[in-house]
């Protein structure tokens, strides 16, 4: 991550489609905040004071059960906005999900008091919000479909395939335990299925990462 980038650099780099007036508005009113890997960005019961846009890094969204178990929802990365932060912020409701930085992460934060004016004044922001809602809704539908209708081996394959596409890297640096947590399974089951995938030629299992072979 480049510590010298300003909010203007991020806005220009991530959102070339935004109208000039909107870019300037975000530069004037937004702020940059950094989180280290593993740090909580959003917690259940928290009131949202700002809309969160991921500038750099990766963020995991999940629900937490009564016994502390995690139910994985989806990941956000550079250029993505947290739709749930938008909803909670505009409706002044508390968050029902958790968000955690997977890597060192930089976010742009825009105060909630400005959301109504932004939606009314800037057409590109209006379309960006709609697209954010649509994308996150589709992500959740995919999760529900996989949980309801797919066997664990299929879910694991699609999970790793999505990691490869989002990270744009054949080296997927994630532990078997982390995958098991995301897929609501056990580390033993995931390790066994990964071994089968390796035997089929889908992946190569290394000490600290999984190499994806299905291009």
C-alpha cells in the first residue's frame, strides 16, 4: 500500500466514471482511514456514521452467531462500497453484520449526513449506489444457492475459483481453517476435499498457499 496517496488520488484512480463535481465533493468531504490485517471495521450493533468504500486491500463481511461462529457472506476489495453501511447509515440503524480487514486495508469514508444530497445532486453516485446494491444482492443469492443446493466439493471449487478471479493471482494465500470457516465446514473436511482437487489436477497444495490450475 502506498501511504502517500491522498483521497484525491484514490477517487481519480478508482472512479473515473464519477462526474468532476462529485469527485471534488468527495475530496472535500471524505476522509481516508487505514486498518491493519485482522482489524474489525464494522461490528454488530454499531451505528454507522459514514459510508465505507474500499480503496485498497480486502474486507470480509460475515454474520456472527450466538456462540461466536461465523457465517461468511462475501468479500469487498478496491473500488467496492459496503452496501450495508449505506443502508444502515441512511436509515440510522445499527449494523447486523461484521466486517474485518483481511489484508492491510484503506477505506474512504463519507459522512452519512451527505448521502441524501449526493443521491439527489450527482447522477453517477446514484447509479453507483444502485449498482452496489445489485452486486451485493447477487453475491448473497449465490451464497444462499450454494448453501441450499450445492455439495461441499462444488462449493469449495467455486469458492477457490472466485478467489482466483478476484485476487487475479494463481497463489491463493488462505489456510484450510479459514476456508472451513467461510464455508461453514470443518478443517478436516476441507483438507480432504482439497487433496481430492489436487489429485484431479485442479490445484497444487503448498505450505502457505493454494496454487490454482484451472484457467
